[in-house]
C-alpha cells in the first residue's frame, strides 16, 4: 500500500507533462513550418526575378496545374451551382422569394465558394503531385544532383510551380464561377420554372464587379499558399517512401486548413 | 588494373585544411586535412557512418563547415555565396550512389541536361556531345530513348558518369559507386572510373568502403576513421599501415584473400 500511493499522482503528473510537451511540440512545429513556408516564399520570389527565365518549365506547370484541372473544376462548379440552386430555391419558396436564387448563388460563388473549391481541387490534383514529385526527387538525391550541376533547385523546380499556383487558381476560380452559374441557371430555369429574365436581371442587380474581384484575389492568395505549402513539404521530405507519403499527407492537411483560415482572414479584411 | 600515376600531379586540385563539422552536437568531422593532386584518383575509404559523404558534400559546397578551409583549384569555397558556388560547381561532376538520374527524362535528356542549362549549343551539337560521352561509357544508341527506370544498376551508373563528364569538369566525385553491385558490374564501374581519368584527365575523388575497388582505381587512398584521416598515401602505403582501425578494416578483405 505504502509503495503504490505515491505512484498515482506521479502517473497523472507524467501524463499531464507528456500532454503539455506534446502540445508545445505541436505548436513549435506549426510555427516553424509557417516560418519555413514564408522563408521559402521569399526565396522563390528572389529567384523568380533572376535569369535564366525558364519559360518552358513555367508553361509546363501552368498546363499541369491549370489546363489539367479544367475538367474537374468545371464539373465540380457545375454540380455545386446546381445543388445550391436546388437547396436555396426550397428555402426561398417558403416566402415566395425564388427570384433571389440567382443572386444568392452568384454572390456565394463569386465571393466564397468558387475560390475555395477551385483551390481545394488544385490541392488534391496538382498539390499532391507537386509534393510527391519533389519529395521523391529529394529522397533519391535528384535535388542534390541539380545543385551539383550548378542549377538552383528553387529556381528550377519551385519557381514555376509556385507561379503556376498563383496564376492558375484565379483562372480556375473564374471557370468555377461560370460553370457554377450555368448549373444554377439550368436547375432554376429548366428544373424549377423560374423565369430566365428574373434569374438574370436579379443576378445583375445584386452583383457588383467587386464581388468577382474578391474571389479572384482570394484565388490568387490560396493558389500561392497551396503551392508554397506543397512545395515546402515535398522539398524538405526525408526518410524514403514513408517520408514522402507523410510529407504529402501533411501538405494536404495544411493546404486545406490554410485555405479555410485564409478565407476567413481575407474575407474579414475585405469587409 | 591499378590506376596509372597521373602526369604532373603535384598541383593540388582540392586542399582541405582542418575541417570540422558537427550535426546537433554529434562531431562528424574533427580536423580533416587532405590534399588531392590534379589529375589523380583519390579514394576516401572508411566504414559506414565515418563521415565520408559529409566530407564529399563539403568539397562541392553542399555543406558549410563549422571551421576550416576547402580550397578548390586555388579558391577557398567556404566563404562563397550561392553565385560563387554555382560557378565553382561547373568545374565539378558528381556520380551519386543511386545515380540520381532525373526519372522524368530519357537517358539522352539526362546527359544533355547540363549542356542545355549551361551552354548555347545547338541541338545537333548537343546530340554529338551526348553521343560522344555515351560511347565513351560503352552505352549503345538504343539506350538513348530509355528512361532510368528501365536500366540496370550498372547502366544507370554509366549514364550518371556520362552526365557528370559532359561539361568536361576538372573534378568528378563518386559517391559509393560500387555499393550494391555484383562483382562483374563493380569491375565495369572501376573501368569506367579509370577511363574517365585516362581519357578525360579528370581529378577523381571516390568515397567507398569497397576495398577491392579502392585498390583497383586509386592513386592514393585516404582512410577516414572517427572524423579524421588516419592514413593517406598510395595503396601500398595503406597496406603497410600500423594504425589499428586501418588494419582491422583491411583484414576484412586481405585477411580472407
């Protein structure tokens, strides 16, 4: 009895200390990763304005990130618009305000959903590929090989990927807006019987160019953040195939979280 | 099979002076002094974890030392910035343990890569240069369009060396070139190192723990143990060494053969 009594608080203290340590380590990891991503961003900016400009690499990445995502973003946009029109019309029908379906869908898409969904699609399709490719190149010494051949890996590998994210997510946001509104129009006009004139004129009445700009600015910020996070995680991967897998998982989680957190911060700053 | 003594090899191509490097409190290099004469093949021999790769990475500026000098062709590369190092690296070629070929590129594109990055040669001239290096390494035209994943380990090493020498570097670094290869392929890699020295006149630094291969290709061998070079000289001198670490290491091969 006398020997067991003191062990109980010790065990509790041990578990508590471990939890606090774990929390502290987690916070340090997050802060250090944010610092790493920002530092990498500055490095990418520095190398993006220096010769040689490898336009072929940039266009390859623009094609991969942007053109390659057209189908999936277009499809997601169409169905998002359709579902949103369907659900809002049910709610608006309760107080005979179906004419507001068009502007509601339009404002939601342009200000919020299009940029968020486009960035999420790019994260899943292109961000994961960026992270895995860079991680594999890192663990198989291909990045070191570039350095030994006097080719700066940040300039050669990262600059085109980050610029592609920066330029193509806003473009895909615009595509999402277009396909989303088309989907909403089809459901509202042909499915729910809302007059086309009402749908379009109400949308035009409530929408302003600033709403579209807001989405595009958000798209650019999300694209930059996602590309930087995926590049940072892949570029610093270690520990073979397992390490690359872990880096990709971390990149996906961090990218998705950053999109939602940045969406709130940018939204708050803009309004 | 021993490497020929290089002509006029008194000038130091690489001179390492009192090099120290610590990783997170772990002292890896503790006062390395090493001179590699121009045109010679120097093998840095040592067991796993002795700091061979760390030493090699200092030679090409991939790592910065805590203290000491790394003088390459008369220039100390330690205080150099990114631009200076990039300039120095153009006089280096490096063959990695697993070749480190770009797996998204064909063999031809891999070997042409340094030419496309650093020269303004036309595509026809690049083709000539690439084929010249592939021929030198005994690689047939048929491999040009193959991807690294389709090549054997020995062929990958040959393509890696062809890529490393395509810009006519002054120094070629080999990171464990024979690790994981069968005896016949090991022999062909040794031939490849000797060919590079003989035909191209490059200074070669090979890090290895393969004793047989080291004695085949080296003009001089440096033995690295616990972060310092404990023996350095021609292969015959190493065999006569009285240092216990060298004796134990060499016994694993000469004791059996």
